[in-house]
C-alpha cells in the first residue's frame, strides 16, 4: 500500500515529542492556519506570543508544502537559531513521518561571505594599487583570517562570517567585499569556488531557504535576483519588515563618496572626466554645508544644482571608461562604483514625490554631513512586487496594535478588497497569564515628560522603584542622554547596587553581567527595547521613561505623517502612535519570558492614561493588571525581591 501523506498534526507531534516534549498552546492552531494559507494562497498574519514555539508552527507546514518556501528573519541571531538548532532538530525528529530527506539552506548578503578574489589577489585601492596586509598589530590577525578562508575553500566550508575565528569589523573587511565590489561569478577567476555562489546553488536545490528581510527586499522589490524561485514566504519578526525594507531602499550620497569614485576612475580615463567629477564633489560639499540638517522640502536650489552636476559628470565618466573585458578587476570595480553613484544622484535629482530627501548629520571624522533618500512608504512596493506574486505569512509577537491587525496590515501592503479580504489575521495567544504574572504601572502623578530630558521628579521615581526591586531592573530610555542621567543618579544614591549603562561595554558583555547578578540594573536605548532576552529573576522591573514617539524632526516619519494627513487619514495615529505602540509592546515584552517570570512594567509617562490616544497604546500591550498607585507597586517589587 502507498504511504499516506503525513499531516501537519503528525509531523508537529513527532517534532514536539522529540525536541522538547512540551505541547504549546496555540502551536497546532498556528501550524494548521499556516498550512491552509500556503494551500489557498491567502496572506496570513499570525500573532504568536513569546513561548508559543512559533518557529515549529511555520517550519512544519513549510517542509510539507509542495514547492519551495522562503523564511525571512530580521536578525542574524534568529536566522542562526533556525539553521543551527530548530530546522535540524525538526528534520531529525520528523524524518520517519516525512518519509523523505528534507533539504534546507541559508542565504545571506554578499558581505557575510569571505571573498576568495580579495584574499588571493587583493582589491584595488583608490590609486589603483592592490591593498596589502595592514602593518602593525592587526597584520597577524588578517593573515590568520586569510588562512582560515583558504582552509574553508579546501575543506568545502561555507566561508560564512558567523563561522570565522573571533574578529573585528575591520579584520573582516580585509577578506570580504560588498555586492557593489563583487566582480560577479562570470568574470571572477574564482567564481566556481565562490562561497556566496555556492550558497546560492545550495539554496536552488533546497525545499526551505532561510534568509533575511533585507535580501528579500532586494530580490522582490528592487528586482535584483538573489533568491531562487519560490512559492511562499514566511516573514518572522514581521513587525520589523517595513523598517528593514525602508533601510534596504535608502540611498546615501556624500562628497567623500564622489571623491572616491573620481579617484578610482582617474587611472582608467584619458580626458578630464574624473577631474570634473572631483569638482562636482566639492560643489556638493559646499551645497550640503549651506543647508541645515533635516528634511529638504523644498530642495534648496544649490543642492538641486549640485546633484544634477554630479549626475551628469559621473555619466560622462561612465561613458569615458573603457569596455570591461573581465580581465581588469580595478576597472570592473571602478565602473560598478560609478554606476551606483549615478543611480543615487539621478534618484536624488529627480525629486520624486514618492521619496524623502534629507541632510543627515555625521561627524567630521566620518566625512561630515551627507544626503539621504528613502521611500515615503513601502506598502505599495510590498503589495505590487511581493504580495501580488507570492503568498506571504507574517508572524511576530507584536502584530496587533490598538487591539487589531489593521495598522500593521496596512503598513505591509495588505488591503481589504470588495469581495472580502486578501488576508486573514489570527492571534494564537500566549502561554503566559499576564494578568497574574505582570503589573503595568503608569506613573500618573508625574509631570508630562519635557524636551529637556529627565527631571528630578522622574529621577526620584526611578530610584524609588529600583530600590524596591533591589536591582533586577532593565531601563529602556528614549535617548542615550536620559539613560546616562538615570544611571548616574542610581549609582550615586544606591551605591550598593551595580548599575550598567549602554556604552560601558559591548552589549553581549553587559547582558552577561546583568544576568550574572540579580542586584544589577541595565539602562539603555533602542537595541535593548527589542533585542534582549533575560528570563528569570534577573529582570523583575522594566522601566520605560516615556512613550517612544518618533522625534518631531525625524525627516522620514514627519514626511509620512504629513502624507497621511494629506490623504485624509490621521497622520499622528497612523504613523507616530503606531510607531510608539510597536516599541512599547516590544519593550514591555522584555519582562515576561517564561511561565515562571513575575514583575512590573513601569511607564513614567502619564499620557498613557491621560491622553486620548492612551487607550490605543494600552491595547497594544500585554494584558497585565494595571495600576497608577506607586505604593502598591513598590510593595509588590519588595515582595518579589524577597524583602
């Protein structure tokens, strides 16, 4: 008799029994909904709380699907977890049920793989000479890294940065190239051995391909083929997608970049084209210096003219470069840099109503201020170039903002149609009892936060709460200055506690110290809001200094808010409040990470209960028991700390 096709329940049961033996609420509901979406082609949003086991919830139906499935993550950490732990465990556990060997591969950006051409032949510098191993202390490290690359090539390794010996960004740049600098497999003498090309070949032979949001955006939205053809994409950490797509579609232009392209082109052109481009770079430098940082609306005439001159002169440089035969790496890369510069200058000079142009501040040691351009919105490109062609499953612990999926769905390009819906949203819940495990405390008695940072009343409140918790505090602040001010205050008034602040050391080291001693506080900004996982008594108090609205002078957010108002929507609610709700949900989510965790999320911004938009923000948070009484909260923290 022919073998029966395994069901989602069969495979999930085998995986759960072998991996951790623990059935998780909502996991089977999620897996069956994902399988149905893959079969029907209807887009799906799945909110799955921390501890749900959502990776198995989408990996099981992905392995059962008839065609290739792509899984895209926002972070390398999750990508690494999927490829090194979750997928191998699933494949091994469910092998007998699947009746086949499941195949999977990982795809990363070009710069995440070592480049054999750079290691063996070097890369031309601005004067055309080959870059040598740096002299001094790092020389030995570069030599050791190059030896590792050669051993990877000899042993059939992946050449991935994650597998390399411990190193710095500077060391890795000596053995890798960006996509812009890559010669391409057809022209590179080492194209057959290329680690990045081999990764693409493995992906082309695999049922399941794991990649990141940025590579997905480049492939689907910019139309640059990076991923083999696929049927369905599962987007994990989906709350990050619009920001990552925006980042991938953002271009930068600095006078130093123009100078660099001019120098690279100098040795390949016979006329004055490169000199003219260098002059255009100086004109751009003067134009940027004359404009204050921030959004350019309208674009000053001096900057508009400088952009047109850069565009026209780099076009002339490209025309003056000799034909690339594939034998001169310096020429190939000079042409690639020039073409990218032309594309960016042309985009900025076009002044499209769908783009936002601004002057970004940078320190002089990094080249001074520069121009940036980003798409006004990414919902349209996502809808037209990804969702129209593929079935998409979006999943995250925070997709319902204000109590429903509407805000996030709209930002992702999902829209209702006349026949019902092009998408479905489900919330499979959480294994946590937030009402019993957590308290949401809003300091209603404090004054509304001002622009001058933390006042003394806020600092007093922070000290009182940290003292009651006896440390055990993760402080999430809206600015580095606020985090540092709070840290200094706690150190001076509670010297028996250890108070760490972002910037004191690298984040992994700070996290290790925080976990190692419960009588410790860790204060910081955005990377702590979303990237820290510290279950247990280490973290029993999460402090949030203010509602994290975008800065009023943020060029992209302010432009999007104005565009929403112009279109008849409420720009503040659809842009600023939605942005704040997402960050608040992520920040509050740092508290409860297991069924044993207990604690308090303390928000020192009374607007959460006094402002009209407060209800929308509170509805985006986990359903914790809520109070505005500071005495109740201090007593609860003292009991938790055993005092």
